[in-house]
C-alpha cells in the first residue's frame, strides 16, 4: 500500500504527468482528468506491479470515480517527485474477475 499512498500524495499535490498515450486514451474513452484524480484519490488499490516495466517501475491501479465508474490506471512511480500516468481505461468485465484478476483466455 506504500506505493499507492505515494502515488496518492503526488496526485493530491498535482505532481503528475500524462503520457501522450494516456492523454489520447482519455479523449477516446471519454474519461476526464477529474475522474482520473477521483479514482486515484479514493479507495484505490494496486492490482498488478511491474517493477521491470519499460517506463520504469509501474503498477496497475483499480480505482473508482465519484459516480462509481471503475478505472484501471497504469502509473509509473520510479521518480519520487512525479507520477506518470501511462494509460487509463475502463476494465472489461469479460476480461477481469471483480475488476481485479485477469481472466485466462
């Protein structure tokens, strides 16, 4: 939970960046910056960790917007001064169990 707490603190301080991919996905998927912040500042939980990711250490976080919309957010956290939001999407229930565990194909 330490990683999520660190990410949450950086989000509160507005010390975050969106990758071009994440910004494009927000537009394509009709997700607002406010929803991203709500999802990361609420009861967010890390559901996957990628310590060797090409973006630096990153993780997949499940969070919910103020209206209860589930979002998955991949956040790179290797820089302690800023969190980089790599991608954002609504998890597909056909691919996720309880929005937390990937279903096997």
